[in-house]
C-alpha cells in the first residue's frame, strides 16, 4: 500500500463508532477483510468465560444528546461519537444542572477537546463535552437522551496466518475497539493491513506470519483462549499454548500514523528477539528519533501477551506513545493529527523488522585465516586509507562469522545495521566464503 492509500483507509475507518463489541467492530473488520480477503472474522458469544474474564454483552448506540434549558442541542452523538460514554445504558430523563453534572465528563487542562471515556464492565451512563461547554452551562432543566442497548450478542475479532517455510511465527496484534480517534485507533489496523499485503508479496518467507485484529484487553485474552491455528472445530491446544511454542517475535501496533518520533515499549525483561530487532531498526534507520520505554510503560495488549505464564515474546511499537501525547484519547486525535508521511515512516520501520527477521542467521567462515577478498572482487585491489575504511565493515563481519553470533549480534559488535550485515552476508555467501549454521 502507498502512504496515501494508508491515509485514505484510515479516513474511511475514522467515522465508525467502535467499542468492545457491536456493529462498529464488524463494519471495521468488513472493511479490513475487503482489503485483505485472507482475514477470517470470528465471533464469541457474550457470557463466554475467557481465562479470568467474561465476554461482556454487546453494545449498540443509535443516538445521544442533551437539550439545554434554552432548547439547544449539545453533546450530539451523531455529530461526534465521542460525546457518549462508551457502553452507556439507555436513558431518557430530565435533570437539574447538579444532577446532570454527575454524568458529564470533560478535561480541565484541555478545555477545547472532548475526552474519550468508557465504562465497559460497570453499567452507567454519561456524556462527554469540552470544559468550555461545561463552564457555559447554567441552572435549569436539562433533558438527556441516550438511545442505546446492551444485549447478549458476540465479540468479534479477525485473524490470519500467512504460511512460510517454517512453522515458526512472527506475530502482529492491533486494536479495533475505539471510536473516532485516528492515531490511537485507526492507524494500527491500517498499518497491519499494509503489512499483510507486504508479507503476502514476499517471494520467499522463512517464517509464518500471524495477524490479529481484536478489541483491546478482552480481545487479546479471548484470542489466547481460542482453538489454535485458525481451526474452527475446537481441536488442538488453544492459541496461547500454540503461540508459546511457535512465535519467535511479536509486535503490538498502536499510534503509528503521526509524524513524531518513534517509540518502543519493551517486553518484560527487554531480552526477546523482538526487542533486539526493533531496537536495531530504530537505532540505525530513524536517525535516533525514537524513545525507549520499559515494560512498566506498557499498554493493554502488551499486558496480555506478555503476562506471566503467557510470555509471548512481544514488544509495542508506536510513533507518539499512547498516554504521552496531548491528543491521546480526545477529539484532537483526528485526521489532521495523522499523515501519509507518518504512516510511511511506520511502514518502513516494520518492513525493515520483517526483512531483518527473515535475514537473521548464524554464519561460519569456510576457510582458515582471512580470505583473499581482492581476487573475489569484494575489495579494491588498490589499497589506501580511504579504501581501508570503506571495507572495514566487511572485514569485521568476517571476523565474527564464527558460528557464535547471528546477524543482530554481529550488528551490535561492529556498529553496522542488521540490514548492512545481511547485504555483506549475501556477498560472502555468493563468494562461497561463509556457510549458514543451522541449529
């Protein structure tokens, strides 16, 4: 996908009223399946026990608003879906200003934006407005309406598994549960969609690739508890057991459409292959425009896939990290906050991660002593101070092709990107100077 196509897909997803469950999630997944027919859309019934949780009732909202004493209509859901508290129970009643205030949500330190607020697991109702709107409210009778319903329905998610030469997997997760916020919500599914197309376009795939689009927290927990390997008959171990055996690296994608610096949110001990790959790419390909966050700054899916006993080797990838940018979870996170260039930057980082994983190997030199590189056309036959520097990485690469280090390890030792090390390895393989060590 081009940068403009990613931005346009984000714009198509932006208006949809998503939540943990409901039509908005299904509409979103239908659009993503249109782009990637390999996606399989699943459903799990309300009330189903998933680990320590239970699938909640399905929620739908048709309309919501408040009529002021002057007859003005405010907090109009059909103008901006953030105006309603997510999962609000229905209401149609009169309120005094004091009574209404108990059900209003605004941000004092951001008076011009509408906050995103939810109450998924406890029944209540409410409206979100700007602080400036709130301060203009006067005494009188207000009429509040929320046309919603909670009912036994389903939770939906989508997944696909793109097979490679090995049953070892690279895993990508992202969210489909928030209403109209461009960076926090829509950007992750857009990038994952682009990556599915990229992976499917690879001529050879060393690894298999698993993609999951699900509501945050409850979606990841549900997915981990479902039957493995995209089977529908309930056979085999659950996804958690299967993924523990097969996933070598995972990436959670969120807030990846803006133009700001990149971010990594490490695994619990920051020691997985995913940590090493993403750090290498960010270090060498973003001009050090990235922030480095420990697992203590994690988000919802990192908490589930990296939970003790689950231990999927996964890191988070963002541009502006969730919680850390002022537009986060507000109406300011709109289509002006994301850009084609922002999407393109994130796409380049993630595709470099995929290429790095595919290329990462251990190699061993096939001759004793330093090979003669000039006769193989690998270095100039004329030597100078300049040519020495130009060929230093190649010679350093050879020095560490001893079967102990993979390309990521060599990259860190010699100070060259894993991409460059992979190119050097290709040259040495073509010259029959090194061989891959298979473990």
